[in-house]
């Protein structure tokens, strides 16, 4: 099971608490090595984040399948559906709302980071500098880090990040093709779904707004819904359902 960045994840909580204790120990007993420790921490976090991103991003994790979908024979292609997307005002409003929400959240976290820096450099370091035993400084630093950990947890809840993680985004490519092995966006997004991701997916048709939406099974690890706008809803729906029910050759059959 891969670890997500949700603060509710037990592995994430354990990692966070371990890092808080480690930072407090270095600050208290070996402050001269704090910069080196921070660099090490940064490298470790980048490594963990990269592994998690690889495991949770189907474009990287399943790139062998994605390549197969791209190279397969084209069954149907929409070269431009931008006019259909633009006519769906509800979808555009939701997209803008999500973008605005993300910018607001980034701004809040930016202010939060500045507040940590000011409090640490202007207040905390002066209060405990040269005072008390290392154990006393350890307790002060640990309380300091735990308070901000708690605040960041509350920010995660109040900024709506929990709902964003729990719900999947709707991706709508402006051009795409359906091949023998999946769906391939031919615009800049490069979004791709292999037939393996269609096996247990929900395929919903909206004739009024002219789109077919694919909602992959959560177990497949696809974090988004794929919305295909088209002037031929029945054709796209028929092809997707055919791919969904298509038997996937085993490794022995392929060889």
C-alpha cells in the first residue's frame, strides 16, 4: 500500500512525528549541525515524495500500458472539441472554482510558512538562546513544532483539501483519439487511459452536453475522471463499452 500525503494516513503521521522529534533534538543538542540536517531532511523528503508521486501517477506507473495505447490502431478521433467544452458553462465554472480554490490555499500556506520563519528567527531563537539545559530547549522546540503541526492539520481541513483528495477531478481533453488499446488525449495534457483502466470503470453518457465520462475504479489508482466531449456521443459510448468488455491478452498470449 502506498502512502499518500493525507495527514490522516498513519504512515504520514508517524513520519511527521519522527521528523518533529529529530528536528527538536538537533536544535537542542547539536544546533551547529542544523543546516546540514535540514539539507539531509530536504533530500529525504524529495526522495519520498518522488516515490509516492511515481506510485500514484498512472502516467508514470503504467507508462508501458500508456505507450501501448498511443501506438495502437486508431478507431475514432476528435481533432477539436473546444467549442463543445466552452459551451458547457457549468464545467467551466467548476474548473475556475477549483483553480481559484487552489490559489487561495497556496496563498494561505505561503503566509503560514512566513509566520513560522518570523516566529522562529525573531522570537523563539532569542527566548531560548543560551538559556536552560539542552533538555529544556528540546521541550520548547518540540512544543513549537507540534503547535505548528496542529495548525497545519487544521489548515488542511479548513481549506477543503480533504474533499479535494476524496473526489476525483474531471479531465476534458480538447482533442483525443480512441484506439484499440485505450483513450489518448492528443492535446497538451497527454492524458491517457489504457483498456486495463476501463475494465471496471463507469461510463456515463450526457447527450444534452455532448460528452461521455469515464470514471475509473478507485482501485486502479486513477485520480481523475476523463470527460470526452464529442458530436457523436453514441459512437464514442459504443467504442468505450467495447473496449471495456474487451479481453486483455495474458503475458503468455502476447509472447
